[in-house]
C-alpha cells in the first residue's frame, strides 16, 4: 500500500475518533448547541472529503479510469467490485451531503445530520477503510 493511501486512512481514522468525542449524546442536545452542530458538520465534511480523496487514490493506484465527476469515483469502485452497490450509494450520498454543507446549497437537516454522524457515517466509512486495506 502506498504511503499516501496509508496517510489518508490514518487521517480518516483520526477524524472519526475526534467526531465521536464531540458529538452530542442525544438529538435534543445536538439541536440546541450550535457550536457542537457546527463542529460536527465540519468533521463530517472533513471525513467525506478525505473518503473521496481515498477513493481517488485507490483509483490511481489500481490504474482505473479517472472519474470526470466526483460522484463517479464510487461508481468506478463499484464497477471494479472493490465496493458493493449499497456502500457505493451510501458514499455517494455522503459526498452529496458534504457538498450541501461546503457549498451552502441549502439548510442542513439537523435530524438527518445527527442520525448520520451517530450511526451510519462511522460504520460506512470504516467498512470502506477495511475494503481498501484488503486490496492493497
């Protein structure tokens, strides 16, 4: 496995640990604390961006077709059987949510964000990291 991939995996792992330390225990706490919400959204953004960067590094490492659009990176990994369709869909959705936050396309739904950072995000990203570790 090349150093850039290892470094990116380490970055993502650190971001996930840091997010787990700052997220609220309940939705009510989360919804009322604008500082925690802002910090969680920022960590979500960092995790999503780093996960996408890792996908691109894997694509380059495997000499696969470089995506023309960001969302296509996960399609390529799915087509190459590196990830399954379910995980590809979750990672594409994560990238889409990241774009909403980063580019302020609209309001972030607090319920969706809290549910994502409380359950799915860590599970899905860790699954992706395990699959990347297996192929390298």
